[in-house]
C-alpha cells in the first residue's frame, strides 16, 4: 500500500499505538501495520473544529505544481496543513518524508487548475458562482464565521481571502479549457 493514507472522525482511534491493546475502536496503528504509509487519528473525542480537513490533506499531498513528477509536500507537511490547530488530541503517524511520485510513463500528476474552483477542467459560470458563494471567507482569522466560509479552491490567488481579486481572475480566464 505504498502511498496509502487514512483519516477518519472515529473517536479514540489513536488512543494507543500498540495494536495488541484491546479497545472498543479501530486503531490507526493497525492501518500502518497492514502496510499503510500514513494516518491521522484522534486520541480523544474529536471536536468539530479540530476535524482533519481532507481538502487540504489530499490536495497538498497530491499537488505537483512544479511538474517534476513528485508531490510538492511530504506527508508530514500535508498532514499538518490539514489539522486546523495543534492539539494533544490529533495524532499523525507514518512515514513523514513520503512524497507521492509520478514516475515515467505515469499519468500526469494531479494539480489544482488555476481558477477552476470546481475542478471540472473548465473556467466558467460554475467557478464564478463558487467564488461568489464563498466570498469573504478568510483562512487565518479568529472569526469563526469567516473561517468556516473559507474554501481553498475559491481562493484563486491563494492569499487566504476569497475576495474581488478572485472574482476578477475567474472573469479574466472565463472560457479557459484545460486539456
């Protein structure tokens, strides 16, 4: 299972890193023992605001923006980008330096297409709608309302705020088709 990564919202799935200890929950260590590369779990009951954001985890784990055939971030970097805040209850285990590699003859690496907010490979009215829907979302803020409204793919210029610049970029690239 090279490159296999696992997350869940299951309570206490990282309460122990010993697979022979009896618990009432499945354990992320069993996934690693079965050959998984990395996992994120909870040593306690996961709070809603501490849940792993799979959008950040997998888009950062798979992205190859420089086109060198290897993912830009390691598993550790992608995992910690997906955990909203550091806490004693979220546990990341596995190979911290693992990077997805797209070798010779492999399909092109996944990358977020610029201004394609819904990832359908076309910049159109749906993308514009998405940006307008999440307009005002802010990534780095203490205001829960604005943080919860933030959507990474709507933040086209990746500055941490979904705003008029993102709308302008969508309008400018409207009609672009990615092959």
